[in-house]
C-alpha cells in the first residue's frame, strides 16, 4: 500500500540496470513500471502516468531486441497500449488494435503465459461494450490466468502479479453478479496477504 516506496524501488532498479545491464533486471523493472502506471491511472495522475509509460515502453522495446520470443514482453506491450487508451481515449481504435495484436502474439508464443491471459481478460473487462467489450467474457480469462499462476509455486509466493490477478478476478465476479464467489475470493486474498490495504480497507468493506 505504500506507492512512494514502490516508486523509490523503481529508481533503485533503474540505477542498478544502468550499471549491470542485466536483462532479467530490466524485465523486472518494466513489470514494476507496469504496476505503477496502473496505479497512477487509477489515481488520475495523468502526467506521471505518461512519464512512466514512456519509460516502460522504451524498456520493453529494448527487451525485445534481447529476446524477441518472450511472451511476457509482448503481454506487457499489449498492456501498455491498453494504458494509452485510458490516457488518449480518442485513439481507442488504433491503440486497441495494437493492444490486441501484441496480446495475440504473446499467446501464440506461449499459450500458457499467465500474464498474457490476464491482459486478454483486461481487454474484455475494460473495453466499452459499444466496442465489443464484455465483463462476463472477461471472467473465464481471469480464471485461466489465476490457474496458470497457481500451476507454478514460484509464481505465487511473494509475487504481486498473482495478487493482482486474484483481485481482478474477484472484482470481475463482483461486477457480474457472482457475489458468493467474489466474497470467497476477497477473503482468500486477505488470508494470503492481510496487509493488502486497498482490499482490506476499501474494496472489501465497500463490497
């Protein structure tokens, strides 16, 4: 719940990357930026969102020069175009097409990539109905992402992206009327991480 600390860690990671040129660290940095951008957009911090989105896009472009067959990188690129839709809604058709193409490429490279399924779900969930979006269709994609994370123990221990997927699924259950499933999942999230302030203090009490 401390996004100031999150931001400080990103600065440290960026400094470490410039010194080490370690590609795994660059991937982690881009993923950490992905999380921070989502937070900034939710808090309507448009200027900061754009600043970090530009950095993250440069990092994923660089990652593709090192590993052009990494599904996770394509999933992030697709997500970044999704973020651009929030920041520049008038360009929805263009960015929406780019987002879809990168996500499809991610799933083509690795049909079992959890992040790619998470972003496929996000595209359905957040796309307006008039443009073909559907919260109901998003649910099984979120369920698939969660199942794929849970298939690998290393992907669920102390990994914020797993909690992110659980939260997205719980919210989708809530929004589509599956209230019992949503309630059970919110409780499960808080058993896994009792210090998840956003869920503990805001989302679950409101639910």
